[in-house]
C-alpha cells in the first residue's frame, strides 16, 4: 500500500473515490476551488520584479548557475533568452537586470488542475508528489509572432509554503493575458535513479492538463524539426456554436459500420483535389464527407488525434531517423487536439475549433466520431533514449510503472508503460475522456493496447481494474462507445475475457484470424468460421454482453491492407530501417499464387474474388464491422505491414485510384455495406437462436471441408441464404426452398464481374442447385 498512503491526505490524491460523483467531489473542495484566486494568502499578492538572463527554454541546455540559483530571491520572476541551443555553464553567472512587471501573484488554488480563469486572474495548478521545487515558465504574446516556443520565458518560482496544497502546486497571476500565452514548468526533486526519479530542472515541461499545445505549426516542417512544445490556453473566444438544429447521431452499437481512418492521410495527397492549406487537416475531412456517405459507413474511428511529435524518430541518429510518425501512437498530451492538423498552419486554437467543425459536420451527416486513444504509454520513450517532455520530469515515479530497481516497465513495446491504475493517473485519464466528450462531442473511444489498463501499479494483471470499471460506470461517458484492443505487448491477451461490466466492446482478434484462415482455404476452420459469423457467442455470451460487443475486422491500420493480404505471403518492411525485424511475421495471408504485383490475369481475378469474399463475410457477420480506409479501392502498401513512419503514398489515400476503381471494386464494397444497413438480419441485438438461423451442414467434423452455407430467417419471410466456398474446386450446392410465396433472387456472386457481382434488386431464376466456383461466395434474398 506504500504508493497509496498519500491518498488519505487532503488533495494528495486528486480524484474522487470510485463511487463519489463529480459534483460531490467538487463540493467537498469548494473552499479550494472557488472562482477567485484570493482565498488564503490573497493579501500577500504583490508586484514582481523580473530578472533577465539568456538561457535555453528547453531540454537541450540552459541550466542556471549555482551562484544565481542561490542568490535568486523568493518572489522574483526570471526571464530566459531566445537562444534555444545556448548553454549556461555551471561556473558562469549570467548577466541579470531588473525590470518591472504588471503582474500581481497570489497563492492560487489547487482545483481544477491545469489552467483556469478565476475572478482576479489566471490560475495554474499541477500535481507532483515528489517534486521539491517547481517553477512556472511563461512566454507572453508579441505582436505578429506565432509559435514562440523558443522565445524568452518569464519564470516564477513557487513557494512550497504558499503555493502548495498536499501534492498540488498552484499559483494565480493577475494581469497575464487571457490567451496566446505559452507556459510550462521546471521541476526539481530527488535524483535517485534507482528509486524511480527522473527530475531535471533544465527541461521546461508540458502541463499534463494543458488543453492546447503549441509547437511547430506545419506537419513535417523540417525547418523546425527540433521544435519544443509548450502548453497554451484560450479564454477570449466565444463558445463554439454547435447550431440550433445540432444533435448527436446516437447510433446503436449493433447498427455501426466503422471506418478506421487517419485524419492527415485521408486528404494529404494532391489527388484529393483540395487546396494545399486544407490537405491533411480536420477541415479536409469535412470536404470528403460525401465519399463516406457514398461508401455507406456511419462511424469513423480516427487514428490518434492527440498532440504528438511526428519528428520523434529524428531527434537522434538511429535506424529510423528517416521516418515521420504519421499514425500518431505516441502521445505528448491527453487533452489537446493535434495542432498540425489545423488548416494552413493555424496552430492549436484553430485546431481546436476546426476539430469541432469536423465533428459537427460528421454528425450532421449522421456519422459518429470514435477516437483511437493511447493511454498505455507516452512519447517519452525509455531510459536509454528518453524524450522528456512532461510526465517523466514531473513525477516519473507516479506516472509510469517501474520495477523494484526504479527502471521503466515496458508492456507497451514503446519503452514505457503509463501507470493507469494509480489514482492520480486514473483521474487524469478520466478527465481527459470527459473533456473529449463534453468539449468536442465525440461519440466513443477505442483504447490502444487496453490490456495495459488492466495492470496494477506493479504491472501485474488485475481481475477488476479500477480504471476499466470507472470508465464503464462514468456518467459523462455513459453515452459513449468504449472499445478495447484486448491485448498488450506483455502477453496479456484478453479477447473475450476483457473486464467489461457489460459495457466494453472489444476488437475481436479471433474473428480476424479465423476469417482470414477460412477464406484463404486453411482446413479445419469451418466451425470457427460459422461461430465468428454468428457473433462469437463462445466469447461474448456471458452475463449481459451482446453480439455487438464484438467489433469484427479483417484489416486494421497495423498489418496488411486488404489488397496486400491477398497479394503477399511475407512482409516487406525494408523501408522501415529495421532490417525487417519490425511488424508481425504471422499475417495469415495468401498471395494467390504470386508474391506482389503481377499482370497474370488469373491471379488478379482470384485476388479480386478473395477481397470481395472477405468484405461480404465481414458485412454479414453479427457484431459491429470495421473496415480500413483505402480498402474500398484496393490500397496497397506493397507488403509493408508496419507503415507507421511513412508520410507518403504508402499511407495516403489515393483519390485517383479510387476514381479508377469506382465502378467495380468500390461499387461492390459500397453496395454490400448499404445492403447490411438495410437488413436487420445482420444486426441482431441478441445472439442467434435456432429460430434465427439454419446451418445447412451435417459435416462439421470433416476437417477437410471448406464449404459453409446457412440461411438467416426473417419473421416476415425475407430470408437470406449465404454460401462460402473456400475449396480450390467448384461446389454444386442444393439450394433450400424459399419461404412460402417467395422466390430466391441472387444479390451477390463474388465470381462475377461488376456490375453482376452485386445486384441490389436481385436476379431471379435461381433453381434448386447453384454452382459456386472455387474461392467465391453468394448471397440470395427471398423476395415476393
């Protein structure tokens, strides 16, 4: 219990008990959370002199000299100069001059964390249990300048007697501007590495509760490759206008069709036809909403949109220093939208506004917004090559899981693991999630490597993780979809066993594997294939869980695209710079007879059938289907199954290729999606009963059988018959009689060319048998 003892003291654990409401918690600390900075010690507010000296504003240098540190008077503010690479040697005494400031400072208040506007100023509050010295650093707005992360900083040293309540450091400043101020903190504390501490007062750190982050303004701008990042705030703008007729889509989980996509990659390519200022932006997504509607999806799952540093691989020499992080699974801050997704280099305030415009427009089109969120690790890497920007320097021992020697545990595969079930970190995550729901109106979250969130502070698995329960029970999050990626890099595989409180859905990895194996013709998979199509009752028929708690997918962002799944037996990751050691070696793929690109007509025809087979299987399965951006036009990464570091056509949506395949491949994908959404038979709220489905099968135990046929029954007679042939030979199948007064109409035959492969009104004349060619599938509908 050692790490939790402090929680019994006032505000040392800055979060309500699990069952305490937000309002009750706020009321309990109302004296500390009043709307004024005055409170205790208000009469001690005073004007502050400023000491000027040139020093770095960031982590590459800029330490104060010993003599200057010892001579600095309490209550003085210090300003450090613009030269980001200049170091002040320990024995040097920088030249200091006094100047007057219009600021008045007060002790401030501990609640809420982050920056808040109060009656007589701006309040700053930050948690650190182990810091012994905290300095607030400010960069004030200057006319005509933006992105001032390397400019001079005003530094205000916080007094642990006046500016600290429990483990929360705080200060209120009167006279500081209400917007366009950059800020961060210097933290000092114990230096015991083996005790888990990583304090370094030379680094200006980002406030974990910063709502906006300023850094470089343009994505991939090599002129500012080593840009620093600081927090900022905005209290001058009017509230965002969501509109009088605005409403949330509120789509039931059983009716979702999810489109996993990357905001930047969706429109970054010139083929998008957008102006350069709009390409790769939130506003760019708005311009392409008609494509999403034409495709038929009703939810987008956005790859990470929290602030991240796309140049993190290039901050030091290494085999990956040619890469640009385009996927974004390397979070700097959990509250701020990615600022470089603003149009035209507009910065963090515009990014926030344009993100809301995007959500509003998507909602107006009936499309929900689900965020892929990364709470299992941060950008700060490992101890060998740390990239300290925030949590590590604020309180490494609290924010990260450590072993008994004070070293970082690594269940994320990225060098560190967020200490998710520590009370303070748990409340940070909950506050972040609530912020995205209340401020940005998002509809749900997919939690990357969510098994990490099921580990205790020592890394051991928990049967009832407090964070997972809190998310499931939180009132603000109650309308949201919550989806787990139920595994991590430490081997905690929880597919079908993720702690859920009947709320959590899961990325169903077993669905992906079984569907891939059956469609490509592996033996012994017929029973598993049927189980997956029917909603994976073996995994999810527990307590009050439903078929839609299985998020079904064949393809996701990591791994092969759909085209590559049928074109490559092996990964081809040489471009990643790791000698082919990255990415999965087991892709359950089949190249249909030739590795990679080919002009062989038969191979290409087989690949086309297989892609259609996969898509049909996905869209007729019980559960919530998810597809990957680009699969609707056969996007290829040429066998690269781990393309996170390529801001190129390898990841970008190629609109010219879409146009070239709009009348065949895209048409089939779109029509099948719309057919699913029009037929409730594929969207059962409960698991299938004997009255819901007939399996035309008496050969379940034959491991060599690769054929499956079944009928979904409609109470009004609109039955649907499906058959999948994964054999390398033709199967003549007996078609069961249709319901009374109905006839079978062929809607889908994946062996046929477009437009005959999908006919929405159906083709009549189906006899008592049907010849299903190798590696193909059919769908028949009973109609009057």
